[in-house]
């Protein structure tokens, strides 16, 4: 057996604001899916009792609204960090249309779908395909924020939701806005499934600490691949 | 231009007493939401303002708006507006017929330009050169354009004129079109199928008393009646917040009068005054009678079915499919795909994983103490 000593070096990929954003976002999205689903399809948890004795549905909605505000501002923080963060956090990662990025996208597709062996080097930050998917998911974040605030605007007199009042007539009424808002909820469910799986998968086949990187910020790269 | 008489003069001519005149003024003031202190202004307006002629056009409609209007809870107001008012043209109620009737319309347009008010009931078919709705040999579009050209105000009665209603529901064979898409004047929309009688008289009163359009929301509806959702003022709202819902019609919860949200009630997405004014002299309204709101004053409500569930059926996937059934299917497919992928990964990448493990063993034996 050939003696192949392989050296790895550590790279600080995800800065604290990126990691913070990620976990706040993960928590918010989870809470929003659960509460959103309950709002769309309330479960019958209480039969007896008069209305004045409980307020659980109101509380579920309250949690949904508060979480939505946190989600929205957390999203804005991430956008800001896309302009001031390190090279792995920059906005250019999310529009991977340079020729080398396009090539990497093809490579990642082959590795992920055809399950070929990893040839060459996959970016230590977001790979090009992930970057593009995250960009699309940002568009969905934006859509959910806009439709959510539009629905909320009729029950609020505060400034921020009021900015989105115009969306309701544009989409043909509250019913349609609600319908679209509900439909895109399923994007998050499917996204989480595939995202979490692919993190585990890439961690497994690349062995570069993909999973733990979102906790500590470090990833590992073979010396021979180094840049 | 002919001289218009004032309301007072018209009332005197009809033999209405001053007491009844003042009663009319206070009803009108209340309907238009004017405070008590402003009553003298209303009286002054009706004594001195010219009484504008009113033209009521009927196109693709079922006359439910007219039916609703004549059942207004304040018969005095409805009676005055309909009978004593200068209602110069309305197909369903006028005595004149044929060329005589059409002449009334032409006279109003010619004699009172910029002074008459046009009320439109029904949508306008734009397909087939307007052949789907012809009156006196002319298309609805033609009549609408001519009549509204010199109108002082245009009011769209009901969901047909405001949103197209059932005629414009998919597939909309006649290309039924709401009137604001045809004329380029501001239109006061009073949607509903039909609109609430008291809301209708309220809107007309506002236009007559103030001589200008009421304050409108982003969709052209008077804010005084359409700024809140049926849900916001619903007497069953506490059950909603408490999470007490009717699960099936005629179950125990329905008998207790719980919230109809899970029965597809459109109250949370419908802007109207039903739960405040109620219907039939404020007797009841759909939710009070145990049936969810259908959202009849909302744009495209016929296409948002089925009425008894919250999510509309998803186009192209059959009647029973909603966003949730499709979402669940996609979610399950993703989960199955992920599981299958995980299995094949271990098969397809055996070599690579083995190699990596060997590297790992080598590096730990060859460089004791670890590499930096």
C-alpha cells in the first residue's frame, strides 16, 4: 500500500455573523412552518371550555408574527453581510455565472446526482450550485416576507407592514396572497430535507467538516488542493 | 343646460312634510357617517343643492343588486332615492319602454353633462364585439362609454361591475370585464353579490350630500365600508382566537356557535361590512346563520373554490388537490429520494471512502503527534 500522508489545513470559512444568521434563520423557519401550518389547518386540541378561557390560536398567530419579524431582519443582516463579509460570504457567491463557477456547478451536479467520485476541487465555501440554490431561496424569503407583511397589513397600523399594502390588489385580493404564501411554505419543507441531507452527504464524501463548519466556522482543505 | 331643482323643491312638489324631510336628512347623515353636529350642513345641502339626475345601467347581471337596494333598512331613504330622486333611466324599474326609454337616457346625457351620476350594475362582455349584451341594438361597451363620458360620478354596483363576478369566472366565455377596465374615470366600487343595501344607500348618499367621491382604498372601494375584514368585526372572532372551531356542520361545536374558519369561511380574507350592518334590517348575516362567508365581495371569489375548504384546489391536479396534498407528495418524494441517495452513495463511492480511510490510518501512524 502506498504511503500517502495527507496534510489538511484549516480555513476559517463562516464568520460569526454568518453562523448566527444561519441558526437564527433555521430556528425561525422551523417555527414559521409549524405555526404557519397550524394557522392554515388548526388542530382540535380543545373541546370544552368557553372562548374567554383560552387563547391558544391567538398565541400561535402571535408567535408566527413575531418570528416573521425576526426572520425578516435576520435576512436583512445577511444581505448586509454579503457586502462586508469575507470572500465566502460575499454576494458574488450567490450569482455563480462566471465560467469557472458554471463548470463547478456541472461538477457538483455530477457528484450529487450521478454520484461520481469528486474530481478536482470543490470550493471550500458555498459550491457554485449551492450558491445558486441559496440565491433562489433568498428570492423565496423575499416573497414570503412581502406576502406575509401584505396579509398582516390589514390587522396592523405599524409602518413596516403598511409598506406592503399594494401587494394585495396586485395579486387579486387577500385570498390569493394567502394561497401563495401557503404554497411557498412547502418550498421550505422540501428545502430543509434536501439541504440537511446534502450537508451530510458532502461531509461524508469530501471529509472536510461541512457539518461542523456551521458551528465553529472551520473547514479543512487538503494541502495539495490549496490555493 | 337645463336648470336642476333642489331636493327641497322636489320634496315640496311631492308633498313631503318638513318633518319627513328632516328625518330623511338625519338618516342620510347617519348613513354617510356624518356626526350629529354636521346635520345642519346636510339639511342646508339638501335645501340648496341641485338634485342630480341618476342613470342606473344594467348589463350582465342578475338584478340582485337592485333587489338588495330596494330592501334597504331605511325605507325612507331608499324610497326617496328611488322614487323622488331624479332616476332618469333604469331598465328594470322605469315605466318607459323601447325608444321612449332610450330617449330618456339621451336627454339626460345631453341636458346635464357633468352633473348626472351613473350607477352600473353588471359586467361588460368584450368578446364577440359585445354581442353577448345588447340593449336597443347597441353593445354594453358602447352604452357605457357614451353614458360615463360626461358623468359627475360613476359607481360600480356589485361584484359584476367591480370584479366581473360569475360571468368572468374561468373560462369567462364572453370576456366579461369590470367597468374600471373599460372607462378611464375614477370608479367607486361597491362589490358584493349583492352588496349590502345600507352600504349602497350610504355610498349614494355620500355622493349626493358631498357632491364628491368618498375616500377610496387601494382597490377603489369606499373606506367607510370596506376597510375592515368580515373577520375583524365578527361576533364569533373570540372562538377563532381561542382555537375553538366547527369541525363539521351540525356537530356539537356548530351548535355552540364556534368559529367557522375550518369550514372554509372566507371572513379572514374578505373586506366588507356584513358583520357590522348585517342584512335584512340588521337581522342576521351568513356567519350568524351558521354558514361561512363565501367572500362574495372579493375579486375572483368564484374561482377560489371549493367554498368549504380554505385552500383553493390546485389547478391541473384535479378537484381534490390542494397546495397541501401536492406539497406533501413532493415532500415525501424528496424524503424517499434522499433515503435512496444515501443507500446508493455507500455503494457507488465504496472505492473513494476506502481510500479516504486508508489515508486516515497512514497519517495517524506516520506522523505521530499530528500535523499542524
